[in-house]
C-alpha cells in the first residue's frame, strides 16, 4: 500500500507489481520528486520501492538488479531513448538506424550492427501507431467478403492472408453477410481507418456503380475478386466461367449423356450469365439440344449456404416434371450437394442413375458422398493474384504514378471424381 506520508510522487503512466513488501515500478516516462524539491527524471528505468524499516521513514528508490535473473521490463516500456542510452549513441542516430532511414547508408556497418544488437537485447519494438502518424501510412488492407460462411470465400481469404503476411500488410476483415447496407457501412469504416487499399469479394447483389464510384473518386487502390467492373478504373480477378461451364458440359457429353438437366444460377449474378453462355456455346458446337423443360433457375437474391436447399427443391421440381434425364449440371457445388440429397431421397443412385457435376471445388466436395465431380476455381491463387495487383497499385499511388487497372481471368480445371459416370449403352 502507498504511504500517505511518502515524499515520492509518481506522475505519468506506471505499471506496478506488488511483491510482498515491495513494489516493482516500470514506467515509460515518469518523474520522482524527492523531499529536497530537486526534480529528477527517469525514462524506461526500473526501480524497487524499498519497504519502510521504521515509522516515518521515507520510501527509497533503488535500481533493480540486472542480468539474466532480473525481472524483465515489459517490451512496450523500451523506447528509442533506452536503446540510445545503452548503445552509447545519440537518439537521432539510433532512430535513423532502426527506422532504416535514407541517411542510414552513411552510418558505418559496425555501428548499425551494434545498435540493432542492443535493440534486440532490450526487446525494443517500434511504436507502430506513432510511426503510422509520421508516415501517414497504416500498412493495412481492408478486405470485405459477401459471406464469410461461404466455402468459396474461405479459400480466397487463405490466399489473401498468405500474400499479405509475406508483404507485412495487415488485413482488416469484414463480413457483409449479403447485406448491401452492411457492405456500405463497412466500406465507410475502412476508409475512415485510412486503409491503404481494398479487396472486395463481392457479388453483383452488393456492388453497383454508385458504390464503387466512391472508391474511384477517393483514389483508393481496389481489387475485386469474383466480379468484374470494367467501366470503372478498378482491377479484378475472375475465373473463366465460360470455359469452366463448357468443360463441365463437354465432360457429360463425352460420357454419353444427352438428356441433361440444368440448374442455373440467379439471374442477377454475372457468373450465371457467363456460365450459361459456356453451356449454349458448347451445345451449339456439338449439336446438343437444350430442353427448356429441364432448365430451372435458383432464386434471387442468392444466399450461397442456402444453395443446398435450392438445389434440393429444384431437383424435386425437375423430378415432378416427369421428363427423363441422366445427368444434372448444377450452378455450383453447394447446389450440387442439394441435388444429390434430393436424388438420394427419391431412391436414385448417383452416379448409377444420374450423374451430377458442380462448379467451384469448395472443400467439402472431395469428401461428399459420392465425391463430387466439379470445375475447380483456383481460389487461393485468385486471392494471391489479387494481393499482388493491389500492392502494385499501392506502390504506384505512393510514388504518385499512374496505375492502369488490371483484369486477370484465371483458367478453371475439371476435376473428375465419383459423381459422374459413363452412360451405359441401351
């Protein structure tokens, strides 16, 4: 307990650890005022408040022992001033070395190594917030996803995180939950926090020209993943949906399937239009007839986790139409899971009675029963590509250089598993 009669007052921030009859005092900047009135200052030093030996005796400050057995000052207490004092060099010199300032090239290597060694020994860590204020940089990147529960987002986020980690940028992750209001609010919050760039995993339900025009006006480097907005100066990374859908239908066609049902994506999604374009292109080139009675659409707005239920309900609808089919091409893997469930409930075996193919290759696809044949989007790679483009844009912005938006279209890959099978001859 502090003695009211003590003639030592501590002002500023201090961290005290009560140990029996003594107190460990560690402060980044505090002052001790002895009885004589002569003011002294310690910065980042470590002292022990000695116990009173007799009533009325003043408290005494004694340095704590140093060495490997001494209690260590918390890392956040060590400042450049401490490193300068221990190393024997000026604060200016130490600051130049530890911040790797341009003037550091004029400082002898031996001096720099000594300062860095001392800093490491003292466990010095720079004040990131102070450095950010000085440099007007945050080293943060805002990441907005339309639905963090969607496995599609999970893979892309892994690619984004790995790439940002290697470049020493910190992602600030937000989940719009397929809500445009949330998307706009998070966008405002990220901009208020002065993120240096933005990556958006968003569908057309969340993005529109008015929202993205704000980013373009404020000149915030931005990359869209899974969506393309060419009218705006905004980079994008997408999969070649046309090629992917064509490959999926070609696979079924090669297996001998001609009576194929289709569950298309919501009409509002650009991916739906591109994938259906791939279907129509292959059908035209191969002479495959598309029966309108065997084509159904997922409802708008689209909630990816609800795709399973959508696939289930639409497959039941196809079965009620009494139109024979030997294969179903689903909009994505989540829809395909619902398709398999509905077929199984109707006592139809996959792939013996009906082949099923999806799109995306989300992580459950390989472990489903049966393992799902699908078109794989290189989602982790797409995340990494998006970060690469964004960092180039940020660098150009810092150098006050023009940056031309880049649009990358990555190739999909057909993964043949156990949910598709060659049609047995009649």
